[in-house]
């Protein structure tokens, strides 16, 4: 995948922490550290979105639907 150069503004104390991570060789450079941080945040947002959507489900309705389907003699759908 190709990379694109961007300018990012951040509070100085974050930059100092970032530089400490690079200096202690946790990350090879600032870019890699920021890429990992953004990827991690995006993954967490996707996960929390799924949780929010699941919370919208009515557990009683879902259970009744599952029990009804399981008690029927229907076959599993082909995929």
C-alpha cells in the first residue's frame, strides 16, 4: 500500500513522548509510531461501533427468533 506524506499538529508533550519511543527503539521513526497509533484507534472505533449496534438489538426478540428457527425443521441456508 502506498503512503502519503501529511503534516500533523500535536501538543508538544505528545511529541516528546513520541520521540522518547523512537529514541528507545520502540519505533523506528515518528511516522511508524503515528501510523500504528492511527491504525489502533481506527480498529477500536470499528469495534465500539459494532458493540453499539449490538446493544440496539432486543435480546428477547433475538432469543425468540433463534429458538423458533432452531425448533423448526428448516435446513441451514447454503452459502
